[in-house]
């Protein structure tokens, strides 16, 4: 009897994911398209039903609002640019997307996010590139102001950012601009009657200390104190004045944390109180502002931007009267770097008038006529290399006749 042989069943063929995708490319692309469309619809609906935010705590800035529709806005294109800014700022879950973007670029090995270097143990702002026209105008205005007032003791201090000083903390081979050279170039253009106060070399000598915040672009009170102590003799102040140091916050996340989306670090904030001193003072804000007995705003410690513990932030004009009774009166032109520096100036003057040209629209005549003896320009280099408001205030502030 003849045996019949049964043919073996064919083995199933295994295919890879790539082969499956190639075989089903049309279906795969259609699924992705539908999923993208669904996400887009959900995001758009969320944007329409969600109330606009006026301020972002995470980014520490005001957010763009929906622009008003008008014929003029349509004609000049401002409506569409405003609409773009509004949707960018009000995009649903914006803060989460910023953090996700940071996670992605870290995975790709990038060392910079939003103009912020992701340093070894801190965040560092990339130095600003000088605007040649703005710098020239500012230097010219300062020199002219000095020439108009030879009777005043003129001083200028430019403070470099952390990226110029804490070079060891920068990512390897980071393309950092030489901000110290930018400062030297500006200083060399100043009139010889203006005393240049040194900050860069002083901060470099203390680079191992906490002289800059790890999450914010400002220097710390310690950094400001080291520069004050080194320059006090040039200002006619006491470098040996004692201070008590108080830690008022330990959970500060600053502007660099907001810009980069990195929330892996926190800073502590310190204030310096006069030691063994009977000095009293009061602070007044603007023409209609009230008077308070401290330069510190304790309520700011309950907000995200805890650096505003100094004066509650920036103001157009602040006046401080003290019981120093030494006949000295200081006119201080500044940006926010000066806010924590003023605590060291209190015992040296019986009056300190602080002008932030970015917000000040008045003249200087009445201030100068009130007996000013000293002038100090105190700026971060990042502000001065782009600022035009200081030149405006100095140019419009006095009568050249």
C-alpha cells in the first residue's frame, strides 16, 4: 500500500514594523492626520473657552491680550501681528509646552534655551550684543551731563552678568560674548571727570561665592556687597560699616528659570541690615506715593519674583530721606541691579533720589536744584548696551543755558 506524504504547512512569515508601515503607509498617514486634526480642534476649542490670562507667573511677565478689531488695525497689519502675539501667549498649557521643549532640547544635547545657557549648576543669561547707536547716544549724554555739572561728584558703575564672570559654570564651548571688553570699551569713552567704579574684577575675585542667583539674571546681595566694599572709599563711604545678614526666602525661581523652562533649582534671597546703627530713614514713591520706613517690601516674598523684595520692584522715582545729617545728597540713575545695592548706601547720604529712566518722564531741574552733591550711574551692562531712555532723560532734564 502506497503511503501518502502530507506536505508540511508553510511557516508564517514575520515582518518588521518598518515593513508593516511601508505596506500600510496610506492608512498610517491617514491615522496621523486624523490624530493631528483632533488635537488641533481640541486645542482651538480650549483656547476659545479658556479665559485669557493677564500675567504668567512661570514666565514672570504680562501676556498679550486679544487685539481690538478695527479698520485701521486691519489696514496697517497691527491686528494680525497682535493676534499672533495673543495666541502665542494664550496658547493652552503654554507653561507645560515650554517645559516639554526644555526636556526635548536637553535630550538632543543642546546647552541653551530661550537665550539662557543651561550651565553645570546654574542658569546664565547670554550677554546682550551692544547697539552701537544706543551706546554712542548714552555715552554722549553722560559726558554732556557731566560737563554741564562740574560741581557734582560723578560716578559710573557697569555690572557684568554671570556669564562674563562665572565662566567655569558655562556649558563647554558655549559661544559667549566678551562682555567685560564691551564694558571697557564704554568706560574708555567717558569723560575724565567721571569716576569709573570697578565691578567686574571685584566679582571675578569672589567667583567662588554666591554672587549671582542661579535662576535669575541679577546679582545677589552678597555680590552687591563685595562690590560696595571695594568701591566705598571712592564714593566717600565707610567700607567697614557692619551689616547683619537675613535670609528672607529660600524658594526663589527667577527670570532665567522662567525663560528657559527649567525648574530644577531654587535660590535663597538675603537682605543686609545696618549693624550697630541708629540711622533712621523713610522712603517715598513718586509724587503721590505714600511714605514707608523700609526699602524692603515683605509682601513681595509671597510672589514669584522675590527679587522685588527690594522696593517692591522698579519705580520711576523714589526718594529716601535719612538721619545721616552729613550734607550729602545722591542722585542715582539705575536699572534693577541697583535695587539691592541701595541698602549699602543708606548711611552715606541724608537724601537719595533714585531715577529709573525707563519709566521716568519728568525733568531733573527741581532734583538738581535741591542740593545734589553726588551722582551715580549704576547699570547692568546688558541694560546699558541697548538702553536709550537714559540719554532721553539726561538730554531733556536740564536747561543748557
